[in-house]
C-alpha cells in the first residue's frame, strides 16, 4: 500500500493520481485504523462576552452606574461580541484533565 502524498485527484479509472489507490482501499485502511483507536470524551468550553458601551449623563460615576443598572429603557451606544479561544479538556473516569 502506498502512502498519501497529498495529490488527491482521481483519474478516469477512479484511482488517485498521487498514491495510486482506489477510494475503497483508502476507506478500508481508515476503518482498520479506527478499529484499534479508542474514543475519549472531551469537554469544550466556549466563552462569549458581550461588550456594551453606554453613555449616561450623571453627577458621579456611582450615579451613572445606578442609571445604567436601573433604567430599563437605556440602550447601548455600541455593542460587540468578544469570543475567546475554546478550552478543550479531556474527561477521564469522571474527572477533567487539562
């Protein structure tokens, strides 16, 4: 069996030009490899933070914050979503491993 050389183009006989294998050969090889692999459970945490900017007229910072928190009609002047890189951890025997 020849190795993959990343030239994934079929010829007229449905044989890959680079490795000279058929789709069936590649599929069967992949299934054989998968049969000896074990699956693991992973926990993926994605964090999204909504960042909103408000403009409030007030006497002090505390008063401005109170207006923003208590006034249900106040709309942000700008809003954007900050998405952090997902954190992937392996879950093994009921415990999380980093």
